[in-house]
């Protein structure tokens, strides 16, 4: 799907999704970490059929793969966020809307996609954090996801090299290469003028994307702290997750602050280059919080067997970022549906080959320990 997306998208748009921060060490680590973990199947424990469902925050999901928040999904396909949310709904899984979606959170809610989660930041203007949270509650979102690893913008050098701007502006020299991307250009011909950060427009305001992008960037706040988490906990009464946790101490503290779930993540290697791979950080976080809250993970999950490995380490479910954007770029809703179906088939096959019949049956015993009895 990534190869097909690369063929469809202008280079700057493909790189915006595909790239990471600086030397992309963390981006590469995320995927490589899965290679270092080996499965130990027990085929004689198998059964004719497998049950891939999981229950999270009281809602049953058809598979343990959730669509994670990705800003500007509407740049990959017209109305991209709503297309992906519909595909998630059809697959019976959750969709998490990014703060930086093109459509507004209310427009996404109108699709009826459920469970739907809303991702927010702690903004310099705490009133804006409160306003977004209240809008999400009013629009019936099932969970709120506070992303904590985007308090300053990561240094994404591919975007700098490509002169990636929002909305994309193409130099005459780009035009020859663009001729090969005619399908995307044609499909997006009306959309490109409308690409915006829907959630940041004030009621009745018709601000252009540059204004809204500036507003968004100026709202990021590296001085956010636990007091802000405590405040958010008071405002949002439903399930509240923190996304971007890597450190066990932070995980423990989050639970003490009444957080209902954690997402172990390094933002897909787009923020702090040099940060640990999510999969490597997962066991430490799980040890720190025990069974008190579900721990989810994202970053580099490209195969059904990757999902099985993450669950074997104790994750409750996985999120995917880039794969769904690539699906969107290739075929909109049908592309995301295909991506989710590939995960479903691969998880089912990996479970069948491992000899497990349900998600609850996936545990540490399926993982090869090294010679001194430890996981790598
Ligand atoms: C293009 C793009 C935009 C993203 N935007 C957001 C965002 O707005 N909020 C957020 O919390 N994470 C964002 N992320 C991070 C994803 O939610 C997720 O953590 C990451 O992509 C997972 O890694 P994967 O792409 O290897 O699956 C974004 C990722 C990509 C690739």
C-alpha cells in the first residue's frame, strides 16, 4: 500500500506522511523492534476459528487495531477523515480524530462512526483546550486522547527539503514530476483550496489555512504539566488516555492522576529522534502500571504478526498511523477498508499458526526468551 501511495502522491505529500524527525533513527527503530521479537507457536492448541474481538472502555471492537490520529488526512483523499472513519466503522473498530483534521470534529461525528475518539493537546490558551474538550463531549465522542509528545514541533527534515507548505504550493520545477501525479491533482482539484484545520476556526470565521496553521503552532505549549492533566481530568468525565508515554515513571503518575488508558508512542518517530522504539518501551510501561489501565501502543505496526507480538507483551490494542494514510491515498474509504482487512486476515492467520483462539490467549508464553531468560 505504501508503494501504491508513493506512486499516487506528490513527493512532498508522500514524504509528509512517510518521513520522521532528523535522521529518522526512531522511525526505523519502531519497525526494527518487531524483527527482534520472535514468536514461539503452539499449533496443537489451535481451533478451527479465531475470535479477534477485544473490549476497550466498555465497547467491543472487531479487531485490536484502531485508526490513530493523523493530521491533514484530508490532504490524501477528498474528505479523508470521514472516509477513514467510515472504513473503521465498517470494520467494527475505533477511529481517533486528530486535532489537525481538515473536517471539524462535529462533521466527523455526523458520520456516526463509533467508537470515535478525539485527540487534543494542552494549549497555551487553556480555554481552547477546554473548548475543544467540551465540543468533543457535546458531539458524543467516546474517549479523549491527550497527546503529550507534540508540545514543540519535531524537526522533519524531509518537509524542509521539500518546501512542504500547507496548502501545497508547487514551483514550476515541480510541475514535470507532478504530471505523473495527475490523478491525485484531478481528484483534489477542488479540495486543495479548502484544505484547512477545521477545529481551529472560530465560529463563523472563514480563515485561510495559513492563519489557522499559525494559530495552531502558537498554541503549542512545552510548559504543560501534571496540573494541566489534573484540570483536564476534571473537565472530561469519560475515558481519558495519554498518548506519547514512553517512561515508566510517567505512566505511573498518569494512573495516579486518574487517567484511564495509556498509548505508548513516539509519534511514529516524527518528534524526538533518538527516542526509544515504542515496542521497546512497552514492557517498562506495563510493568509500571500493571493491570490498572489498558496500555495501547503504536509505531511501526505493519503486519498482523506485529500486532500479535505487541499483545503478547501485554498491549491491549494497537493503533496505526501511516498505513491508513497510504490506504486513503490509494483508494479513499475502500483503501482504508483494505488496509484494515489485511490486518484482520494477518492477525487471524498469525493466531491460527500460533495456536491461539482468542485475543486473551495471546501472552508472554508465545515469545522466545533469550539465553538468560529475558525478552530482548
Ligand atoms: C502524517 C501524520 C500526521 C500525524 N498527526 C498526528 C496528530 O495530529 N496527533 C497525534 O497525536 N499524532 C499524530 N501522528 C502520529 C500518529 O498518531 C501515530 O502515533 C504514528 O503515526 C504511529 O506510527 P505509524 O505511522 O508507524 O503507525 C501523525 C502521524 C503521521 C504519519
